[in-house]
């Protein structure tokens, strides 16, 4: 396990955690969290850990170890929101928003494992999202945070896209370890969504071009990059051969950022911070 980054603003008060909101992002390759002060609308703590979890029990043990070793994560928070970065996500019409339907909808696209915890949430006025995470991980997070709310990894990206000043089509690409999420939107309409397991950047490019090939004007599509992708990655140079407009996501205007984070690669943290604004 490796601590990749830690930022703690001097305004953070350990005795005031019950008035703060906590955002958690976890995957088989890491765990990140952020603490938000809703009074001044400011991100005051952000941290990221890297590890390799080969199974849900390893992921659970890694998360438990991090929380036990981060004193402020043992505090009680006003709100706690978390999402698991994986590809077990399904979009469906809101008319199917029935708890009894979540197993059927999840099985339609993904194989539901015996240890999967399933969730169903509205994502806009017309669509719902069905997603899952390992029960063993949910149980340990529930133990630490009885008021925790779970979201899909699509939710913060969709929330962020609502405030984009883009007149045409936008393709949001979020990379997290061996998972890539592709989300296409034009105006307020969701046009396409999918997520895949990738071995390398060639895999990523294949899935991107295959998805966007369903639209005639793909060269005019603006590409927005989020997550664990670096500006110098070969994927960026590959994309420039196919798209005219490529940019990295930046912090939203709905919250303030500690000065400690201003020199950090913003697109790496946008989803973690945007989760704090999801409803």
C-alpha cells in the first residue's frame, strides 16, 4: 500500500468533522477521499492511496487498514458519499425504477455475483442507474459510516457534465486503473454510455472509436478527460489523430479549493469532488 498524495488545509478542524462531508472513491487499485466544509463550500482535505486488491476480501482489508490508520476518517461526518470504480453499471428508463427490477436489470448487462450488493438510483428525469459493489466492502463501510450513501461511478461524471459550456456533442472519458468509462452527451441528452476492462491504451482507443463511430460527426465531438490519465500518456497522442478538441476536466465553480490543491492535476480529483454535489 502506498500513499500517493495528502493535502490538509490549515482550516481543517478534527473536532468539527460532524459538520463536514466526506467523499470516498475506491477501486481494486486504490482508495481516495476528500473532506468538504459545506459552510464555506471548500475542499479542505484530499488524499489518495494505491494498492492492488486481487479479490473483494483484499479490497475490504485494505480499506479497513486505511480508515483505521487515518485518525480523522474514524470521525463521524455530517454526510458520507462513496462510489466503487468498476464497470458493473446499467442505464435504464425511469419507468423501470422498481427495487424488484434491479436484479433483472443488472443481469441484463452483467453477471451478478453472489457477493454483489445491488443499488438503483435515478440519474435524471428519464433514466435510472443500476450498479453493484462487493457486499463485504459495503459491510465494512457501513460499520464505519452508518449514514453512508452509495453512488455509481457514472453519477459524478454526469453531475459534472450538467455544467459544461459545450454547444455540441461531448465525450467524457474516465480512466481508473484497468477500467475505462465512456459517456456521450449532447445538450441535456445522454446519447451513449459504456464501460470496459482494458489491458492497455490500445484497448482504450479501440473502445473509444467503436463507441463514437455510431455518430457521424465524431471529429467535431469534444473530448473531456477525467481520472487517472496523464497528459503525457500515449493515449492522448492517439486521440489527437481522431478528435479536434481534447481537454482535461477542471474543478467546478460550485466549490472552493484549498490553495494546496491548486497545482495538482485537476482532472484527477474532479470525480471525487463532484461526488460531494450528487443527490
